[in-house]
């Protein structure tokens, strides 16, 4: 069989990773000393890696994450932030996702809640979990629209399937009629099945009054608050700090 015929067949099968690895083997004489099984394994392994990277890239695109370069390794553990480094690194193993647990992050605006949540999300994507990021007000608006256009059931199914859902900015806008119920439906469909990270400027002790629906508030708190890992962010605004640093660098 001619080399060109083999390349053509690999191309027809869409084995892009396999094809690239085969080209490398063909150009490197060192590969010819390897056993057939070892060369074949390396080709298949290259194809597997190609498919994994393709899935990661697609997941990252569909996740709607804003901070695509947010990393656990880049977290600032300044004592003023009151972040427990060992605790954060423990959560970064992602066992909370495997155990279908949740995380609640609270703190003033600019303290880094969204960045940390998205750092966990980026780590999860690299580990093959399906992830989605959305601001809570945007989600509630989506639900209101879906009830009008008849896509509500499909929307619930969509959000129930993500291994990790990040609900950012919970509590930044007033709750409209039925918003608490709609939020409960999303949370209920995910309880003990998948994981959710909620970030909020509101202390958890204020959530009950914010939801403005005693029955629903009890249900949400029972499913989320009482069974979540809690991270309370302290310190000055990271945005203000970075702005000051950048200004200082520019003036030099």
C-alpha cells in the first residue's frame, strides 16, 4: 500500500490527531525502531488527545465563561482576603462536583468572587465536566421569556444537565414576581445530581428576606445553603487594587 493511500484513508475517517502523529512518525527515523504495537498505541493515543482537546475547546466556548484565563494558581491569598489556601486547593480537586455538592461565595463587590468561581469552572472544563456560567438576573430573564414562548421545559432540561452551573451576582437586582419560584425550579432539578456555585454580595443571612417568598425561601435554603461549602471573601476591591497598580506602572 502506498503512503498516499494510507493518508487518504486516514483523512476520510476524520482521524486528525492520528494523521498528525503518523506524519511525525514518518518523518522521524527513530520511530522505525519501535514495535508495531507501540507505534500503533502512540497513534491512537494522539487521536484520543486530539478528541479530548477538541471537546475541551467546545465546552469552553459553550460555557459562556468571561474569565477564560482564570486559574486557581493565580489566586491572591493575601491574608486580608481571609481565603483559606488549603480549603481552596481542596475544592480545586473538584471532588465537590463528583459528590454533587455546591459552593456559595459571598463578599463585597470587587473582592474576586466571580474570578474564583470561574477559576474552578476552568479547572472543571479541563477535567471534562460540562460547565455553564450565567449572571442570575440574566437567567431569571431567560426563564420569564421561556414561559412566554413555550420553551420553559426545554430550558429546565438544559440547565439540569451541566455538571457545574455558576450563578453569578445573585441578589444584585430586585426579585420580580415568580422569580423565586423560577430560581427554585432550576435548583431543584440540579439537587443531588449536579453542582452549583452561587456568588453574591448579599450575606447568606439576608437571602431569606431577599427572596420575598417564605415557602420558596425555605426550600432554596434547605437545598443550597445548608449543604454547601462556604467561602466568604474579605478585603479591598481587587479591581481597585489592580487599577492602582496599573496606574502606578504607567506613571513610572
